[in-house]
């Protein structure tokens, strides 16, 4: 029976050890958090060995730092009169000296640890003075009223200034910590913005083309022959899509001062009114009209267009490119001006005139 009991106890002990090892392996990640305090690295979730070993009802109720403050306050308070007693047994409180050296005890404590401990030191010295006066353990001539009030006043004033300076230090540290966190967050955001901007530049550099490339593509389509909007319209829109970023657009012929039939389309455009205000203004002014410019005049309230690009040749509008969708990064004045120049180049080729040499191809 004893052997069975020993075996059971050993099995229970081994099971407890295994459970402890599993708990340590599956401990949360917060246990590895390290809090920096001065030059020491202290784990925020770890407790002193004495607190872990002792039962809960025996653990100290005050921190070691606070206990050390109290011990140091008691040492300074007792140390001054004890030192003066060793120097002069008849005057441990230095009441007969020309300078009240005893005030340094509560003054030092108040400056170092604040008003509470400073006044406690002063009260302890005052109690010692009153006890010496009442019992005459050491000769004290008369009631020491001025030393009593002076010790208390010195401790109160010095402790007040110490507490104010400590509070200011705490506020400054808190602000500095907040600014540090904000600085780190801003630095990370700035880095991510730089990376995103660099990648966007790379994508734009890979997908955009120059106006010179677009004109070369037009010459390849023309092949030295005059263009026809009806037959070459899809190829023209492909050039606008590749070199100007047009995603959804329609190419309409112009008869008189109104839109006629549609000769090409790219993407899936929305239904458009033949009397669209942006297209009508582009025909009337023979200039490109886009949303920001038309919005100031209230002309785009019902129009699905972003821009209307006229194909102008010798004062005659031959067609209008109605753009409904294009990337935001491509919708800027420089690209719109390139679209107008490219449309004029197409209009000259449709008219049978080479815009470069000026020769007639018809």
C-alpha cells in the first residue's frame, strides 16, 4: 500500500510539472513585454521573488521605493540631532548656535521627497524638542517656540516647491512620451506614403506615354493616306485610351452644330443626350470642355461626361470625343491639352492635310 501511495504521489507530481511546462509554453505574448525604467529592464508582469514566495497575506502593502523613502527620512531626521549630540551632549538640537543647523534635516527631506515627508520630519523633530523641554533629558532653556514654527515652515515651503517641480516633471515626461509616440506614428505614415508614391510613380511611368509616341501611332494608322473617322474611329479611340488614359468614351461625328451618329466607342458608356451641354459648348467654342470648367457655369448638372474634346480643322469641328471615365491621375490640364492637340492632329489627317509637312494627301 505504501508503494502504491508513493507511485500515485510521484505520478501526481509529474502531472503537475507537465501542466506547469505547458502553461509556460502557452503564456501570452504580453509576458514578454519589457518596461524600461532608467537603466534597468524590468518585466511589467513579473513580481519580486519575495512576493511570489510569500503568501498573499504576508506580502508587503507598500512598494520598496516608498519604504526606502520612509527609511531615509527617518535616518536623516534622527541622524542630524544624533550627530550634533556626539559633538555636544548638552545641545543636540543646536539651539545655542548662531545658525539653526537643525533645519537642514526637514529641508533636505522636503526637497528630495516632497511636502508630506518633509513635514513629517519637521513634526518628528518638533516632538523631540517638546519632549526634551518637558523632561529636560537635555538642557533646553525655555519653550522652543521659534524652532518649532521654523522647522515646520521650512518643511512646508520647501516641500511645496518640490511637489510643484515634481508635478511639472511628470507633465513634461507625459508630453514628451506623447510627442515621441506621435513622432513614431508620423514617421511610419510618412514612410508608407513615400513607398506608395514611389510605386504610383512606377506604375504611371510604365503605363503613360508621351505625345510623340501617340503621333507616331497615328502615322502608322494613316500610312500616308487620309483618315476616315467612320473606318478608323476604333483605332483612334484605342490611341486615346493607350496614350491619354481614356477608359470610357464615345466618338461622335458633327453635322452643323450638333452631334450626329456615333462612329466609335471604348468601354461601356452611359446613354448620352445628343444635346449634351458639354458637347454643345465644345462645338460652339471649339475648345476642350471638362467638368471643373463647366461646373462653374452650371452646365454639367445632367451631363455624364468628364470632358468633351472637339476635332477641329481650319475652324470646322469634324467630330467630338465624349469622355465619361478616365483615371484621376490622368485628369489634369497637361493631359487634357495633349488630348486636344491629338484631336487636332486627327482632324488634319481626316481633312487630308499632313500636319507636319503641310502637304495635301487627297
